[in-house]
């Protein structure tokens, strides 16, 4: 069976079709976005609302060091503002007379796969993961794209260690605030419950919309879960 999974935007995909991947496989390479705010009107002596008369670049345009960003000509002199960085024009603030530049980051970081299986195909904005068996469920609230091993809680939390539940989603029927604190301390990524617990605030809560889905997953004990291409669909699989 194939699971359709969303590819994060603005990231370089590191997986390939036909590749078997697990939680130690590099998935994407992502740059952290940083922005530069340049108050051109203040620096160059023109009214903020007139900024479009002076700027020489458009939104979305790439810039390099030394590029002319703005020019203010008068009868006696000409003021020019040259870029001292590389980036992309992200926005123009006509109320403050400022230019917003998205900087080119050279500090890329690799993010590991949060799923396990075979990459069956890569498409525009998503890829398909081939697994042995999967069960699709609907959840109450939308979630970001996450995936993790599933740990089925059948004993006291006091008997568990970080090695047992670190980075895992905990499957349980109920939850007390003191238990969620203990799970968070041990590194759990979230919890799957039968209903929302308002007093549990330090863990991601995943609540399935149908009781029979909860019972089926509990019976099958699927070892992994992932949010699908649609944000309110979760797949349990192996």
C-alpha cells in the first residue's frame, strides 16, 4: 500500500525513488530564513509613501552584493544605496519606506526521515511511501506533518525509561497532567487519546474521530504513524 506524504516547501529533497528509508535516513536539507530590514526613506531622505519612485528592484527579484537597490536624484547630488548582501526582495513597506530582503543562508541543516518504507514515487509537492500495510484514520484537529514510532502504553509510566519512548507517539486511553509531564521528560513526541484533555498542554494530542478506528489500531498495534498529505488524516502502518 502507498501513503501520500507532503514534502516541506523551500527544502532540498534528499531521498530518491526506489530508496528504502528509515528514521536514520536524511530526508531534506533546509535553510533557516533570515530577513534584513532596510529603512531606505530614513537613510536616503525621501518620504516613505514615495518609496516606489526610488527603488530599483521588484518583489521576488534576486540581488547580489553591489546591486543598486535605490537611487535619490536631486539637482545638486545623487544618493545611491547599494546592497551589501545576497538575497531576494521579500517585501516593500510603503508606510515606513523600507525594503525587506530575505537573506541567502549558507547554514543548511539535514532533517532525518520521520517515516519508514520504500519511496515509490516523487511528485510535485508530495511523494508516495510504499509500506506493507496501512490504516487511514481521520483526526479531530489538523496537525503539522509529523511521523514517529508508536508506543502502546500497557504498564505504569514509572517502569519506562527514555530508551522506551523517546521520540515516540504514546497510544493510551487516558492521560493525567502529571503523566504528560513524565512523558515529555522522557522525550515523547505526542500522545494518541480517545478525547481531548484540555489540562494536557505539553504534548501534541492526536484524537481519532471514530472509536472503531481507535479499537482497530489498538488491536493491530501498528508500529508507526504519520500525518498524510491531508492534514487531518493519520496513517498507522508497518
